[in-house]
C-alpha cells in the first residue's frame, strides 16, 4: 500500500484538525466570558469533542478497517486500531471535562487554559495511537508529556500540585531523553524510521552480523524507558503516585486512563508491528523481558497500595497494578493478547473513571481524600457508595462485573501461550488487590461516621454516575464487545 | 414450557431483589413478606422439579442451552440430574426458612439484608444448575459478594475480620480454579496435538471429550494438575483441612440465617463441585489421589479422615455453642470426602446423601443456637444449665437435632455416614476404622453439651427465659420431619440420585 502524500492526507485527519481548531477557539472564547459563566468554556470543549467524534465516524466510513491507510508519507496510519483508541480517548477526555465541571479544586480564572490544554493533550494522544515512524512517535509522546506536566501542576495554590508537576517534568525529561537515544540507535541500525519496515531491516542486519542482538536489545530497552514511563510500568513508575496524589483529581483520572491507554497504543503498535517477526523473536525474546516487567509492575503496584490511607494515592498504585495486568497481554505479542487488552481498556475506562468520579464527589462534600472520609458512606450517600462498591469489585475482578470478564480474557490469552507462572502471579495479585479495595468498602459499609449528615447530590451527578455504573455491570454480558476486541488487529 | 421452569427458579430471587430494592425503607413488614414470597416460589418450583424428575434415567433433564458469549463459545447451559435436583431442593427449602429466621433479629438495614439474601439465593441455585464451566464459575463467585456483606454488616463483634477472611480465602481458592478452567478450555479441542473443531466450556461435552482417545483433556498428567486447581478451589469452600480456618470465624460472627446458609448450602457447593468437575471430568486425576497406593493414593481419604477426627476433637474443646456446631460441620463434611474418595457406589451414594442430610441437620443446629442466642444474648455453653424444665419444646427439638447429628440409627445422619463408611472400608480399611473415632467423639460432645445446657440446676438468671415461639418452630419443623423421614426411609432421596451416581461410578472406575 502506497502512503498518501501530505495534501491528500488532510481529508483523513479531520478529527485531529477539529480538536486543534477547538483548542484555539476555546482560548479565544475564554477572553469574552465572565468568571461566573466560565462553565461555558467547558461546554464549548465538550462540543469540540463531540464534533471530533462525529468526524471520526465520518472518516471511518471512508476507510475499510482491514485496509489501513498510511498518511503523510508513512508518518501516521489510519486503521481500526487507531480509530478504536481515538474513540476511547475522546470518551476519557469528555469524562474528565465533566468531572472538572463538578470539581471545586480548580481555579475558575484559568478554565480557558485548562480546557485548551486538555484538547491539546488529546490531540497528542491521537497521534500516539497512529504514529508509525520513530520520529513521529517521539514528537507525539512529547506533545502529550509537555501538556500533561502543566495539567498536573494546575492547582496554583497547592504546593503538592507544584511538586507533582516538578517531579513529572524531571522524570519525564530523563525518560524521554533516554528514549530518544534508543530511537536514534535503532534508526542507525535499521536505516529507516518506518516501523513497518524496521522488522525486516533488523532481521537483515542481524543475519549479516553487522549488528549484534545485544545492540538491538539495548536500543529497545532505552525505548522502553520512554514508553514504560507513560504507562507507569516498573521500574519507571516512581513518578506516578506523587503526581497522581498532587494533581487535580480529574487530571489524575485522565492520566490514569487516557494517558495509559495512549501509552499502550504506542507500545502495542511499536512491538506488534515492529518486532513480532519470528526471526527477531528467535534472537531476542522480548516476550520474557516484557512478561517479567509485567509481573513486577503488578506486584509492586499492589503491594505498595496495601498500606495507603489516601484513596487517590491508593487508586494511583492500583492503576500501576492494572498497567501490569495489561502488560501481560502486551508481552504475549499474540492477537489474543491484543484483543484482551482492547477489551480490558474499554472496561478499565468505565470502572476506573467511575471510581475517580466518586473520589471527586466525596472530596467536594467532605473535603477529604482519606479513607476515613468514606466512613459510613453507605448511610450518608447510599447510591454513591453502591456505585463505588461496584467499581471497586470490578477493579478486583469479581463477577458479575465487567472487570472479571476483562481479567478472564487476559488470563485466557496468557495461559494459551503456556505462561502459567505469569497467570499465577497475576491471579495472586488479584487476591492481594481485594484486600485494599475492600478497605474502602469496609469503611463505606461496615464502619460508621461520627458525622452522619446526608450528602445531597444533584440529579445530573447521579446520571453521570449511571454512565459509568451501567457499562461496568453490562459489558461482560454483551457479545458485541468480545467480537469488537477480536476484530481489531495490527498487521 | 417445562424447560423454562429451571431458569425461572434461578432468577425469581434476582427479580425479588429488584422488587425489594424498590420498596420504601420503612415498610419493614412488607419487605419481609415480599422476600418470603420470592423465596417460596423457588421452593414450589424445586418441589415440582423433584417430583417430576424422571428417576429412572441418568440423563440431564430440563436442560436449556442458549449462546451467551459466542466469541468464546460460552453458553447459558443449565440442567439437572439426580445430584443437582437434590441440592436444589435443599437450597430452595432453606431460603424461606432463613427469611423466617431473620424476621425479628435484623435491627438495621432490613431492606439491604433481604436484597442481598435474594441475590445469594440466585447465586446458589444457579451454581447447582449450571452445566457450562464458565457459567458455573460466575455463579460460584456470585455468592461471594452478598456473603461478604451479610457477614460484614450484620455480623457479630469481629465481623469485619471474619468477612474479609472468608472473602480472601474463597477468592484465593477460586483464582486457582480459574486457571484450571482456562487450561481446560484451551485444550478442549486438541486431539493428538492438533486442534479439531471448536473449543467449549460445556461440562457434559468436556466429560465426553475427555474420554476420546488421544484427546488433550484425557492426558493423565494434565488431569492431575487441573484436578489440583479445582480441588483447592472447592477445598476452601468445603472446607477441607488445612483450608478450614475461615469457617469457625465466619460462623461465629454471621447472623443466624447466614450461618444456616453457610453450613447448609455453601459448604455443599464445595463437595458438589468436586463431584461434578473433579470426579466426572478428571477421573485420571482422581486416580492419583485415591487409588490406595502409597501416600499420594491415600491422600484424599486421609484428608477426609483428618477432617472427621480433627473437626470432632476441636468441637469437643469448644465452649461457644456456635463454634461447637461449626467444628462439628467440619467433622461431618469429612465423611463426605471419605465417601467420595472410595469411588464406589456405596461411598458416593452415602456421600451425596450425607451432603443433603448435613445440610438439613446443620441448618437445624444453627437455627437452634440462634433461638437461644436471641433470648440469652450469649452462647457460652457453661453459662446455661437446666433449661430442660424452662423450655421443654426447645429441648425436645434440640435433642432430636443432636441425635440426628451424632448419627443415631433411625435418624437421617446415620444413613449417610454409615454408607460412606461402608464404601470407604472397602478401599481404605485402616483409615475408615480410625475415622469412627470421630463418631464416638461426636456423641461425646453432643451429649456433654446436652447435659451442660439442658440438665442440672436452672441458672437463676434464666428463670424468665421465654419458650421457643411459633415462628421459630415453623422454621424447624420441616427440617425435623426430614431428618426423621430420611432416617427411616432414605430411599426417597437415594432413588433420586442413584442412577446419576451409577453413571459417575462408571466414569471413575478406570
């Protein structure tokens, strides 16, 4: 398939263009809006997301999912995989904006900038999900990172938030520097930046003996530092608890879902397209390396979550652990693994965002992010407590909630490659995770609060909560999501 | 039409949960009546199925199979054979009894309590009826959540600890089971290392495929490993030593009705699963642990023996009435394990009968403990004395339950245990003889308890203790009648499942 030239490509990136246009429109619009009407800025960005979503469906009808189109001379690619991730990312961004509307942490005067940045970061993530060139991979990653740094530090009055942004930058700078070095090594060895051609090039140079397997391994390890940092995999996860704790809650939710999903999109495309040919796997077994990273990630995430008393920080560690579960699928380099990740990400989107939404609501009402603030929630806010219990049980992976079906698909994929040890580690981790999720449930249901005022929430709050609860219950029972996850493939 | 009855029975309590949920919080009487109605419907259906079930056939009856998750060949497949119809009846019978037993003593959140209880009932009924491995697992786990809350919210002083311990133990067991399920699924279409046809989760289909020459499921090493995976999952539930330590905690903290369900049904889920999956699907795996050669070949019988003797001696040492009954449960479930380990018709028939009987008798015992606790607000055996004069009816029913439980001939407990021992004696004579120690100790602790609680001088504190009331008697009478009837005429039950058991014996005698 011949890559399209620059001008011809424009028709296929309308969703991206829409996002950029709205990002600019939002900041201009903000100049004319009074502080007490600043919600309109959020509505405008929601409209932007809606338009982008419509544009995706329109361009989608132009494309045959089985026949990907290569755009901008091979820089990015439009295929079913990219479209799936774009929709997922838009949903996550929309949820983040809705959370921000309800969050009382954010400074109204900065709303314009805030939403511009959110749309910009989504644009960067779109590129992450579709890049097929080493250079483009780096640029998209940096676009996302730079905007995320500012978003993490958005609570100008909070020292914790500034600390979070600073840590994020420092860590991010090192990680992306390392990654860039790895990319240049790889480019030097393969002589091309196009990841669709890298595998054959590498196989050739490996065979001719010009390059040793060790060299390739070093280059890939350096690149993994950059990607691993985005998906918070061990040992590049250290930034995430502090950043998640310090950042505004909607941004924490956004980072833990959207940023992770985009990271996985990049990761999957890079490894599945670039490095899954048998010749390469024969000389360097990525799968073992990735499986070990996955096992470490989930174990470290879960063990570190055990003693946490701050729910936000607890969920930060839990999302590291979930990154580990997802990595199990990625480590396999099989279509089953890919399908399981796709399914799990859909489920994770709803259950994790839902849990963070409850954190936003409780932080607004009780002013606390600590587990103590959840005491007696079952009588103070029965529906919110019920929803939170569903999200947490789903995160643990207990049927009949969607999280169970997601985990089951992942373990199914792992065991079909005979990686029993990895499946055992993953399942034991699920048991461990029950312990800390159940601490929140225990506080909500089995303990009573000193203060027994009833929390009151608006109807729209419950409606939004329902948007997360219903899929968390239903996704596992609907065949359509399973067939969707099977349909999306990478060449 | 008939096909739908089974599914109706499973999901009526779920519908009841929704209905209860929609009722206003303060209409407590109404909530209780609605919950009772929604547990009575499955009972009526279960009795109908029990009567209508064709005993002369070992075939699965009333089966329904509709595609659920096509992509992974998962079906909603339910059906009953003699074994499951018996346990369904037990579950459906205990449902309304437990609602009645919770009539007065649930002080807070009655609505949530009843809703969770109905959800639990759906989980249990679905578990005993499912014939698809995936569905089976989902129902198995579905009982976890309501149980966690029922113990954790409405339990005694150490309820939080007991609830999380129960949850963690069971979850640990079930994740191992999940690995085994996936392993079985992935090999379900491999014959002589070549994939043929589609994979399946269907239990009868898997059992059939395992017997095909050269099928990956038939490989004896593979069977041994998946056998272990399932076994640990079920062993936690039964509970089999050394996975039993959650049980006394859970029982002591749980409210009366929940203890009844725990002992009456949840423990049976472990042994039922063992029969349905471990024995029927992995006879070669079973062979490793029950063929009588060496330590490994004795291991299952040994575990049964340990359960019996260890459970009984622990019960002997208890001074908490409820804990005593809990440990006696561990002991009595040992007979089930021992009978199953024998792999012959007597042993398995005895074991299945013992499952049903233990469900009835332990339910009675826990109800009786609850009656006493509701009046005296403690369960210390040594704190009573001479209640026989004060509460003659209560004493009479308790004596019946104790006698049934300690295995007095003429009452139901005897038949199951005796058959299990007959069966086991043919295979493991020494262990069987040693196991009878458990019966002697069982007689000792029950009679001793009887003496300490009901005989002697009446503790002056309890001179005003009211007699057992009509509602409480109503919960006990059906169970009492069953222990007497099944003691005299055990064939009503045995006839139901003997054909299915014969089938099973053919599978396991390889």
